[in-house]
C-alpha cells in the first residue's frame, strides 16, 4: 500500500513537470486540475494515514513538493504563453510572399492616350471631352455628312433611337460642340471612346479610342498642320522620324490627307510592320471644310482651321507590337502585367 501511494504521488509529480499548454483555455484546465479547490493533489494529503509510520515524513515532503511544483509549473506555463504571444507580434513571418500586395498596372491604351495628350498640351492644345451618346447633328450633319449621303456608310454605328441618337463614331462630335460654344481662336484635342458597327476581329473592334485635334484661327494653313504633325511624330516616335501626306477623303475636311511616318522598326529598310514599304500609316488630317465652320456659326471667310484624328489602339499596337486589338478589351492580367514597367 505504501509503495503504491508513493508511486501514485511520483507519477503525479512527473505529470505536472511534463505538462504543456497551447493556449489560455488549457492553462485554466491545468489550474483547475492542480491548484483549484477540487484539485487532484489534495486527496493525496489524506492518504498519509495509510503510509507506514517510518515513511510518513518522506511522503509528507513528497506531497508538499507536488503542491509547490504545481504552482511553479503554472507560472512557467503562463509566462510561456505570454512570451509566445509577444513573439508572434514582434517576429516577421519569413514564409510570407514578398509580393503580398500586387500593385496594378496602367492600361496600355491609357498610357498611349496620355502620351499623345501630353505632347499636344506642350504646344498649347487644350483637352475637350463630350458625350459618348450623340445626336445626329453633332455626329454627322454638322460634319458635312448630309442624311442619306453614302459617306455615312463608312461609319455605321449603333442607334439608340431611330436614326436620331447613336453611339458616337468619332470624337469629331466634341469638336463641333467646342466650335458651337466658343469663339476662335482655339486649339483643342478630344480623346475618348468611339463606336462602329464592325465585325470584331484581330484588326477591328466595335469600340476603340481616338484622339482628334482641331485648330481654328485666322490664316491657319496646311503648313501649320504639317509642322504640328511633324512635331508630334518626332515626339511620339523619336527624333528623326519623317512624315509624308497622301491625298485622301473625309467629308469634314477639304483638302484631306492620310499621314504616314517613316517606319521606326526597320528605319525604312522594310519589315512586316511597314509591309516592306518603309512607311506606316498613323492618322488622317486635313483643312476643316468651310461648310463645317459655317454649320457651327463660325465665319469661314474670316477663319480657317485644320483637324486631325488618330486611333489610340493603332498606335499602341505599333508601339508595343500587339497583334490583336481584342487583347485591349479582354483585360487579361497576363497581358496587362507586361506594361508594369512602362511609365
Ligand atoms: Zn518597317
């Protein structure tokens, strides 16, 4: 009996020494088991009457040691929990990814559009914006597209009400609003989204972006247009870029031209981008048709102007060698992330 009680007390001592806790709830369980009012050490004290007289003193010391050890162990475990909590706050988690916060990238169309606007702002152009849903007058009639004129077929769009309200086909509609509401002289560019009823393919989309420019003043000439666009081409595509104008047709300009730049990829030696010609088409331009000025209440005998317009997607495709226009609108992060380093 004596030996059995000694063993029981020693086992309990070992149990206390080996006890581990992971949190405050487990610490509380320890406290209840060994230090509480109904703790498991207390019954061992009353067992002293069953111990042989010769060993009563030894047993008493053992049970006292049990109580003392339980108190010490409790303080140890409590301290361990506190320092573990402190460690968690102070020590960085070295297993975490260094790129926990992904910073987004700017869209290539925004990059190109802003670059174009910045160049023209430096030579005195203001920025004008207007509605994407336009009426017939601002999108067609004022721009010298009379009703039923075949030129309207070049810019088929999405009509919202019968032939009156439509999604704008170009940002020239913004230029009409500028001319209606202000007196010359003005130099302004109109960036924005436009829409055409086109079959979606690698080369065409039903939505795209334009930057159109307009300069109206006394004595504005073709020489002014050419020099302005020459400046733009050199700023946008690098110094030494050559330009050439080819005759073309637009209802709202007379004369009208397409502007090409010398191929910046092959330096005019001939490549796939320039289709071996050494020239790349960049924009359309011309002198504002006097009818357009008159439609907006500007005296075409007194004022002349030039206008130009370019597609932002086309320039972005050339600049970043993107071969499918649809990529700009899919917003696939694998595509967009490639522009992270572009500023
Ligand atoms: Zn080339």
